[in-house]
């Protein structure tokens, strides 16, 4: 809708895991290097973790796009399955079609497949996304699958991608055998402020922008304060901001537009915070005067000129007026 208005060939901030739009920050570059190395060197178990929205699935798609024909892959993006259904899905994704089998038959079928691939010098990789959701029993089944090996090589490589909760799962004492088999482990970090600026520019260029100065510096600062460098949140904010800018006929997106987008996405909570922030000075003054009145009653000023220069009733009236004013501000 807004692409033509901003002279773009396509929307730059889609949240789909398109490898063409992957911006390799330092953390993303290292995570991808771990994945590529794990596959090429047949490292057995590899674990990559990162917060929600940091780009783990995009990294998987990038890895898959770079693998050659000598690598057979199965990609499980929803691990909430029972052991038999899991094995059925994995076999199908490896291209092993056929009627549904028992758990034992699937394991035997996979073993023969792994040995056949080894004879052809083919690498076999099982990638499990959202691995923190794996049932403990299923995680143990995955470990047992990696028992297939020769004296020199692992027949199956397993890559577990998940949120930081996956680390807590693997650190559990019951998974100590699996943990000992993890050859590579890396935690992805969000973008820093400088990387986020480059990220926005990179995606605009990939979308065909000739002038990438669509977001003002203040708008970029506001985006970073809200998103903390999480790519998915950056995409959502920028996409909505471009849509709002198109509706308001704005060729450049400023801080105010970003604030409105954040307010809408937060369901109005930002507005309530701004209202409270406006009332904060009145609240501080009111609390200060209450403290002053309490000190008066306790007598610390009994021997000073301040008590002689103010009337108690006048002070009470002043407090009452401030209190009523504060109430009217809140109710308004």
C-alpha cells in the first residue's frame, strides 16, 4: 500500500524470515558461523539461543539456503508432538515417504537411512526450532537418535534453536548426558543502537529505496528505546510507522509518528503514562506540603520565624486547594 509512496519496490519490514533481508550484526554473524561450522564439521549437537524476535528462524532459513545437495535436512518448526508423530514428521521431511509405522519401525527406518547417506558421503541434519518447548521425553528420544555413529563420524547432526529457557532445560541434571554431547553453543544478542540504524537502512535498500532518510534521527532513537534492538519489534514499529506516514502524507517519519504507533500497539498504555507524567510535578508538590504540615505539627519549626509568618488555617486551605486541583487533573 505504501511502497509506491516511499519509492520502494516492496515492503521492507515484513516479519517473515526472508534470508534476503537478513542483516548480519556481529552477533548474527557469529551465530551463523556456528551453524555453518557445525554442519560442515559434523559436530553432533549444536545449541543456539536468543530472545523472542532476535532472528533465529531467519538464521535457519539462511542456513538452509546455503547448504548444497550433499546435505539432507529435516526442519521441525513445531516440536509439540508425541514421539511417534515426531519421528513420522522427521522421516517425511527427510523424504522417506510411506505408511505410518510404529516407533521402533521409524527408528530402524531412520538408522538405515543414515547408513545409506553415510555411504553416499551425504550429511544429515535435523533442525528443531522452538526447542525450549520440547517435551523432556522427546528430548531424550532426540539424544538417542544421535547414538548412530561410526568410529570417525556422527551420522546425524542436531541443531536446537530456542529461547533462553532452553538453557535452563539443558542444565537440568536429568539431561547431563545430552549436555555433554553439545559441541557448539551460542547465545544471540539484540542489536545495539548503531546496528539498529544500519539494520533499518539495510532493509530499506533491499526494498529498493534510493533515499533511505525516511526516519528522522529522533524517530530512530525512539524506535530503539522501545524495541531494545529486537529485530521483530523493529519491523513491526517501522512497518506501522510507514503506513501511518502514508496515511498522513508524510515523506519523512518523525518522533511523533513513532509515539503514535507505539501508543496504538500498546493499546493506549502510553497515553496513560504521559498523563501520569504530567501530573507528577503536582503530586511531588502535594507530598512536599504534606510533609511540611507534618513537621509543623511535630514542632521542629516551633522556635523559628516560619511559624510566626504563616497561619495554620491558611496552610490548610492551600493544601486543600492543591488537593482539589490534583483530583480535577486526574478526573480530567
